[in-house]
């Protein structure tokens, strides 16, 4: 429940309306520029044109997936969640080679899928090879297409986790020893060093630092910014965890103390109050937040209040003091905004706190509570188990029952069946079977969920 104090006052619609209009007009202009003058924008095919007979499918079984999408991609707008990629047994037409999809990640305008057997599939924008195809031959992949990845011995690889930057992809191998990358590489965000070509549609592998020849790193997690990266590794022999970073750093978003892109993989420099095993990371376009359960620090660009304190830029880590004393469960970041799932005895349960822009009427550098709506006769227990951010919006699921959105909805990304913005308050997404959602991901203006 809200209480007194700057951090805990309830968010009001008390910012100037003309500021909001100017901000969202700018957002619309960005969307418009990305959708004009390009031949690659086309529509998805939600109903497969690829025929597979039952004998061609793995184990002769067609696995049905419950996948919903809404928002915009390319020239296609989807005002509210609709179910897509359903198999057609009568015509032997299937998606994902009949496999069950267990994970999904979104870039700005492409989607990466992971099947139960560890295979990769992608669709959407491919102008930088982010769908695993040569951009010269195909700039928009219209339906989920398998990306075959082989190792140095030409053996096909499988994967256990997938992640997306703005126009790049990262996949952890099933044994955790390899990181596969492909897509845009204009700021060395693939971890392959500087490249004049600026992209790679052929999946390649990152060479991670070794403590010694016998101490191999296992990849535990990947944290994607727009064009900058962090990775957590655990060295088997020494049992030591380390965080590494690379990529875009023109605003100091890697926290290395300088303002130029980091072409080589280097060890992350954490604030002294954070230890590697307890640290999680959330990154936006040009800022990064490193946090534990009790403290949060930010670095990078701060012109829209996204750092959580007043500063246009911070190349060195600074604490977000308004989060001190709270139990921090999870933080997500959009291009210039953040949302944190926090709790404390004073708050009386889990709460959502936001700062930055897009989710408010203007720039807001002081973290503020965003009220979670009541539904029916019951107040929510405020158990928040799924959270994700797109460029200008965020989504969260409460109590396993309701899916809410906040931010810019000019491209239907709020799932309201209309173009509408929602600043300072959560609105319910028109999504069926919310309880069945296992995974949710957001891109530039697109959202996608994977169900049971």
C-alpha cells in the first residue's frame, strides 16, 4: 500500500499534457521512420505454407503450441492478442517442424524461438542477418524458419537458453560451454571483436576468457542491452563466478569508466557493494542497472530519468538511493524506463516501482509506486511472476491471473484493441488464458507469449 514520502506516494497524472503530446509524437515519428521507405517490411504468415508429412516430423508427433502475439511488426498491426502458428493436421502443415516451443526472445523487429529439443527458429526482420539468413537474399522472414547451427566438427548443436539484443541473438549451448551469436555487430555487440562488415548471419561462437587452460567457463546467464552485453560465467575448477561485458559504450553503459565502444570481452567492474554471485543486470538502450536483493546501481545515459537519479550521464556506477531498504526481486528496462518488483514490511507486500520516461507523462528520475488494479471483489495479492519490457512499454502478470501493460500503445503494444497510451497506470491486456502463460517477451512494438 502507498505510504508517505517521495518514493511511496501514489503516481498521479499531474504532468503537463503538452509534454506528453510532444514525447509521444516523437515516439510515433520513430515508428513511422522505421516503417517507411523499406522493401523488407512484410506480413507474417500465421498459417504455414510449408508442408511436412507425419513421417518427416520428430518422433512422428505434432506438438501443438499456444502462442499469442499482438502489437506491430513490419507492415502488420495486431490490435489485441491472437493465437498464431497453429498446426493443421488435416493438411499436414506444421510450424517448428512439429516441435514444442519452450522459450522465446524478441529483438526490435524479429523473434527467436527455442524448441524442446534445443533447436532455434526465427522470423521477422533480417536486414542484419538476425534470422540466420543472408540479408541479400531475404530481408524479412515471414514464418518461423529453422536455423541450423554446427560446431567445429560439423556436428549439429542444441541450446538451452536464448536472448536477443536489438538486432542480435545469443544462445547458450545445451552443455553451457558455448555462446552462439549472430546478427548486427556494429558496436562489437556479438563479442567477436570489431568488424567492418558490421553483421554476421552465419552463427558464430564467442571465445570466453579462461582463468587457465584447465578451468573451463560454464555460461550461466546472458543480459542484453540494445547494443551492449553482459554475461555470467562459472569456472568449474575454481568454482568462481565472473561477469564479463562488451559492445556499445558511448554513454558509459558498461560501467568501465570510459566512453568508447568495448570491442574486446573484459571483466565487468562492479560497485564495491555488489558481489558477483548475488548480482543481476537489466539494460535499456544506453543505460544499465546492476542490483542485488538490497541495493541497485545504475550507469550510462540519464537524460530521461532512467538512471533513477538526476544526471545526464554517469560513466561510473552510482547507487539508486530510493531503492535502498527495499527487497528487490526483479528489474526490467525499456529504452528509457525501468520497472522494479520490490517489497518491504512498510509496503505490505510486493509492489511495482517505475522511473524514467514512456510509462509516465514526462521524465521521472525519482522511483514512484505504480498501483496494481484490484479485480472483481478481491484485491490482488501482488504476486508478480512475469515481467518484460519493450521499447516504450512494459508488461507484467499479477497473481497468475491478470496481464497488465503500461506505456506507449500507439502501435497496439498494450493489447487494448486500439491505439492508446497508458501513463502512470496499468491497464489489463485482452489476453485469454493468462494463467497458462509460461513465457512472455517484448520487442520494439511487439509482444509474444508462450503457453502451456
